[in-house]
C-alpha cells in the first residue's frame, strides 16, 4: 500500500494557468501523479483540489505534493456574506451571480397580525459557520483487482458510495465493493466518495497498488463541508396576553461556493401571520454539507432568542410563554409536557427575571429552548443465516457511523431469537450485504431495526418449522426465549437453542427480509434547559447544567440512545461557545484550519448533562441522532441573556460579544 | 427526505447525475412538518460524476442549474 | 517534512557545537512546537539538536533561590516543592499550560523559546514578517487574539510563553551558553520587542546559543498572585494573564517604617502575558501599587493603571477589559481576597 496526497488551491478564487507534474514525478518514492484540474479551470475556494500524487510513504507523498507546480491567476474573492451581497465588488464566480433568491413563504395577513400586536421586537439575529470536525477525517483505501475496485471508505453510506465510485469512474456498480466496518464520525458530511475518494481510486489504478488517502485536519476544515451561516432581520409581534401575532423575516446566509443556505424560520412556534423571504449568498469558501439536523440549529437559535425578547415584553415567564405558543400536544409534539416537566426537574422556579441581581462579577442564568425532527426510516433489507451449530449471523448493508447501529442489529436479532446478544453475529458495513440506506436524517435506527426484526422473525419461523415435528406441535405453538425453543404455555417441553438447531441439518436456514411499516414512525420533540455562569468582567461563559428532555419513540437501547443525546448536546455546546470557521477578511483564507484555534470543548468545558428520554413504545422506532443537537445553543444563549440582562443575537458567544452586549446594555440597551 | 427540506427532482427535467443526501437516505416524509415551519432548502447537492458541488463544466450543482440547458446534463 | 539530521548531544557544550552548520539547525526540547512547525512546513531545518538530555533538575542556590534546568518538564516544575512554596506563581502558571500531555512532554526551555502561536505565522499561506515577508496580516485582518500593548509593529504577535511572565515578575535570570561562553541575562531583557531588524525572532538568542538555566533569586518578603483568563477551560491559550509580585513593607506582620501595618506594598512587579509581543511589564500598574495598602480597592486601581497604556487593534479592544480584570484579580489573590 502507498499513500496519496492532494494538492489544493491556496487561493479562494483563481484561474489555473498551468500544472507541472514533472518535478513530483521524479521525487523519491513517487508512484503516480495526476492533474485533477486543467489549465483554464476556475478554483472557487481555498482547498479546491487541483492535482495529486502517490508515494511509498505518507511523508514522501506530502513532500512530493509540494513539488507539483501549479501557477494560478488570482481573482478577487468574496470572503463574507456582507461582501457577497454588495452590488458592486468582487464576484465569487466569473460566470455565476453572487446571490440567488431562495424560498419565499407567506401565510395569513401580516398587517392584521401586527395590528393585533401590543409589542413589536425588531432585530437582526445570526449564526456562524462551523465545520463537521469528524475526528476520523475523510478518506479511503482503494485497491483494484483488474477492473474491480474494493474501497475501504470512511462513509455514512456503503451502498451509496459504491454508486458514486461506479458512476465517477465509469465502471459497473457491480464491480465496486465498499467496506466500512467502523468509522469515526460523519455528522452528514460522508455520503459519497467525494473528490478525495475518486482521486484515491485513480492513483491506485495508475500505481497498480492499493493507495491510502486520508485528509489532514486542514483539508478537512476546507473541503469536507460545513454548517451554513444564517442571518435574519426579523420583526415580530405579540399581543398583550402573550400570543404571537406576526412574524416578518428577511433571511440570508451562505453555504459557501454555490451552495444553498436555507433553514426553517420561524421555527416551531405558531405565528398565525407570517412572511419569510430568503436569499442564498455565495462566497469563495468550501461548500456546505448536511450537518446534524441541517437548518434546524440556525432556525432554532434565530427564533428562540426572539422568543425570550418577546416574553420579556409581555412580562411572561419564558416557559409559560412558550407553552402558550407551542403547537398542541400530540404523540409527535410533546413540547408542552416537556416544558412543564423539565421546568420542574431543572428547578426553573429558582430562575430570576432577566439580569441576575446578585452582586459580584459572576452572574447566573437559566434558558430554555425546543426543537423537533422527523427521524422516520424505511427501505432496509437484511439477511439471516442460522447454522446447525446454533450460530447466527445477521447481515445488513447499513453502517455504524458511531451511533451504535451494530449494537442495535445484534440486540434486535438476539431478542427475537431469545438469545444473549453474544449469540448473534451482526455483519454490517459492506456492500456484499443487503441494501440499506445511508445513515443520515436520523433514519438508520428506524430503517434498520424493523428490517432486522422482520428478517429474524422469518428465520425463526423457518427454525420453528424444523423443530415443531420433533416436539409434536405445529410451528405456531412455539416460542423462543432464554436460549430455548419451547411450546407456549408449557416451557418444559422444548429444546435448547443448540439442540433445536441440530435439527437444521447441513443446509442452513438462510432467509431474507425487509423493512415493514408499523414498527417505526416519524416525528420527535425535545426541550432543553441550560444554566450558565457569566463572568461579566471577562465575558467568559461557563455552562453549569444542561437538561435534555427528548423522545425517540421506542427506545431500542438506552445506552446508545442516551449517548446520541450526550453527543448532540456536547456538539451544540461547541456551536454555542467555541467553534468558528474564521476567514481572513483580506485574503479569504481560513486562519484556523486546525484544532488549536478552531476551538473545541475539553472535559473542563462540559457541564453536567441530564438526559431524560421519554420511552414511547407504541410509536415504534424513531431516530435520535440529530434532534438533541438542535436547541442546546439557543438555551445557552437565553441563559446568558437571563444572567447578564444583555441580549447576544449572534453566535458564538465569544467573550468579545458578551462584553460588548453588557456594555451596550449598560448604555441603555438596544431598544 | 423528499419533504419540505429538499425539493423533489423531476426525471426528464433534472440531470440524472444530480445528487443530494435525501436520495441516499431511506427516510419517510414527516407528514406534519408543515405545521411547524414553511418549506426551505438546506440541501447540499453534488454531481455523481464529479463527486463534488461543481459539474463537469465547472459550474454549480443545484436543481435550479442542473437542467436540460447545460451541455453536461444527462437525461 | 524535509528530511533532517538528528543530533543527540550529551553535554551543553556539545549541543552548542552541534548548532554550528552551514544549513539551518534548530533545538528540540519536548518537540511539540518544532515538530508542528516542521510538519506544517513553517520551518524546515537541516539539523535538529536534541536538548532533552541536558539539565532537567531544579536545585537550590546558595542565596536562597533556585536554579531550573531548561530540560525540566513543565509538570515537574509545577509540582516541585520549593517552586510551589517560594514561587507559587511559577507553579500556578506551569499548571495552566496546555494539557497534562503537553505538560508531561514540554520543557521549561521549550515553553520560553516557543515561536508565536499567531495564526498567520502558523499557516503557510501567510508570508508574514516573521516568515521573511513584508507585512503583518493581523493589522488589517483577524486580530482578536493579537497584542493590545506594544503595538508599534512591525509584528503584532503576543508572546506565547506562560512561564516567561512569572519569571520576569520574580526577576529571574536566564543563563545562555553560546560559542563564546556563558552569559546571564535578566529575564526582562531576554525577550525582544519586534523591529524590522529582529522580527524573525522573539528573544536575544543567537543561532548557536542555547538556554541552559533559569535562575530565580530568593523571593524575599513578597506576596504573589497569578490570574489567567481563558476562553475555554480545557487546553486553550490565555486571552490575558498576569503575575504580580509585591514586596511588602515590614516583615511577617510587623509594622512598616511609616507606621502602617505589614500589608503595605513597598514595590511591585506586574507582568502581563498574552497581551504584547513580550511578557509585558506594566510600570503604571507597579506605580499604582507602590505605597498602597493591599486591598481590593488597590487591586482595582492597579487594573485601571495597567490598561492606561493599551493600544488595541481593530478587533481586540475586548482584551483590555480582560487584562484589567486579570491584573485586579492577581493583586486580589496576592492579598488573599477571594476573586471569583
């Protein structure tokens, strides 16, 4: 195996003048080079791939990549949303406009809604760009056997990746095998081979040996996706009795070089009269990708900060105000219940009104926020073999992106067979196994577990058919539990699993099955509470506690479900306080493409997190990967507002913003 | 995820190489979604042939541009 | 990373000799700074000289101070009994460095001599003054973590060393060995403000010099306070931090010369970190403290005085408030007053 390295544009916007591979070809250890772009091509962001090299060691590949001489003609770049929206100034592309009108939606009568309002809040809110920061970077190992490709990819979709390889390389999809046994995080950014996966395969073909190409942290920040920014100028009205009356929002944001930036607005709460107009702004920076609940954290933040401002106008408690304006209680809409229950658990009654009155520089505050997600799956297929020695293998072409999918596969099959989890071998993460969807949209649990259940039941039926004659009953009279197959109502009449399986003979039980309706459903709700301490002399925010109230239908495995909620909350703490993709305003290049200045919480930055899962078995399985990360940042920002009395309407809650907001509040507030 | 968050692509109109996450995820629509917010597009698109957000011609990959008018479009 | 020769000297003299080369030679201690720069192609030395094998001990000096070998691990400094009792602010600064892994690997010499953490310096794309270029990108760029003192340029970095600040505050001397022998330099004079002529480095070390020891004088009748403000609590560079060393009137609570209690400040050293291209000694804060009773009001005055010289850049005025708070709270700590 040798190692690949990609040469990327240092410029955010340029034309490629020439690419000279000759010096790199002669460098020690180099086995293959390729030009990914050609003279005349336009690069649209720093990190745009231009050429590549493969060498016998990673270090030599890196050194050789620097010998590929690319000449560029630098073009003026767009480095910010504000710059992109200027009528005169730099263009992100030589052929495409800087902005595009996005969605427009209007409901009810806006004028009438504002007439009903006793109070109106008019402010601009925003969230920033963060990257996925998968601890395992994007990349692959590609090995060719003739015109057959095996690719070990860090991916959220093995079958989906196989299609990508086939179509990009012009080979039959049946010639591609993709394997992902374990992977270290995707968060929505790993559904395709991407340029690096295809470059890896091409280098392997050219070199005639397997190539490993994993991106480094800098490449990861620049070219593997991000969460788009979101801005909105909002005018919203509330009646004297605390009912939302009207919402008029003009929003914009950037998904980078030519990519969308939409998000839901207003979020969740019921504004009967509303209008929203969105504009996508394109800038010379890496393109967005789906990132853990795409659009929701942005829309949630923009709406939830507004909600606390409106609540203060009508002098209502934020929880009470939200209950008053939340969608009505339904199986998939539990907010009213969670607001009330959560407030009790959290000690919300100890919350003071906006602005901690206690003396000293440390101010404490509480905040609340709510979210929703879909999380319904379908379409997974699976295969089960039961051998005559009693061993069981369950195969499904899903993958475990760190959520515990492998565990769920084993748990569901084992429970169906009445076996311990160790009695079942779960095989996933390989295109040799039956088709399953990509792991995104929180759909995996709801797609895969019904398929495993159905397929396991099919296999069990086949086993019962083999065992029934021996026990002198019909198959429908049998049950499997506690490692035994026995007659229902007469548990002593039966066989151990092992003895039962001896009846299978030489030809194993080998059955297929697929997802069926009725075992899963859609729609989850969550509410989160945060308590913070703000040092008003330094602007430093410390989070003391988070409470997450969350449902996900039937909880298949408490440990992995809670783990998703913990992970979502931790990621959102980073979104609220630390992570920030910072582009140099002059050159458009990222100044913090690392983990030193791209800040991520450490152990001391993580507070006590309480997860309260509401088990709703009657609803079947629903995904939980995305929802818990949506509302944490809003709850934290509202807690900071409650602590300081100053409203920060943009993320992250950097000390400079906290201090500025406190300063502004002392000078008389924003209005 | 062919619901509010990502527009449906129309065969014959949109290029066959156009991809987004929703096409690779076996999800079910969330029928009540429209109760909580209006439609929006948060979707990231890419071209299955180039494996990036720019098509073979170097221009953006999105439903509004990946239609019959482009030379690289496949139908 | 460019291929390099590795030299493993067994004595200080050998180390100095190994630095003599036609190419570029660099010293490696814990390596956490140098190796990062090499991997990122910020520096590409031909020869790397390992100094981890040099003096790694903390020893008592005849005048009641301590001598710290530059190869002492940061963790060992932080946990050294004599350091903790005589120079608590050195121990406090040491324990705030990086992470346990970094403190276990990093050395005193490496902490003092590490290159700036400025994001323009650390990214290859930006050919700044410190990489032989002709501009400081922070001036018109992203300067939220850059200097608020000593901003005459040409470079606007903040000095990255956490240990340098208390060393200057305690009046340490740095022992340097070069081809022409040994010399001792006051810590305050070791670090250099940037000029066009010397902008490529942050201190007085010549190419063939090594820092061998830090020598701390006996502290005398002093009170000490150290306060650091970080954005993250785990593994982050400070936004501002301060060591104050206060020489008190009177001894052990006896009355001072002017008849006031023993808690009157005779003179003060106030040094700020992460705010200037060098460990920043604040004379206005020192003047504000001299002769005053040691209490919270005096601490606040010192904080105000410290920032009188501040000259922020376009995006870092917020650090003035943080620096003011750090000075105030360091003085409060020296007074034994609870801060937060």
